C-alpha cells in the first residue's frame, strides 16, 4: 500500500489532447490511464477531476461568440463529461472499474 489511502488528481483537458492542445489524443489517454491504474494497484483509491478546455472554453466563447456566459459554461461542462467518459473507457480497457459523476444528470 502507498502512503495515502485516497488521492484526488486534477487533470486539465489540455493534458488529454497531447501535443495538439485540442481534442483527445488516444496515446495520451492510454498513458494517463496506465498511470492512474498503477497508483490504484498500489492500494490507493483515486478520484479524478478532469477539465474540458480541450473541447470547449466557455469563458472565451461567451466573450467572442456572444453566447450568454451561463449557456457557454454549460457547454463547457459537456466537454468535461466527454473527457471523463474517454478517460473512463481507457481505464476500463485495462480492467479497472470506474464511475463518472457529474453535476449534469446523464442517464446510462
């Protein structure tokens, strides 16, 4: 067991994009998933908070695009969910069960 029973890891959306800064990079997702699973395998429970700036940046779009800030922020939260689901898939391919939780309700 590691020194910590539980950890919280924050990953920026841009980190999931690899070198491009936008979208998702499959190799980067797989690398991050392997690192998370390695910590999990040491006996540490891992909670991950993931950003969505690689998909959509609500603050920038609300200023430049003329969309209400609240609407733009909700659009950004959908980008966060996209990233969470992508990371979930990468971790579960390795064999570790995960759960995505969000303030926005989404049915299975």
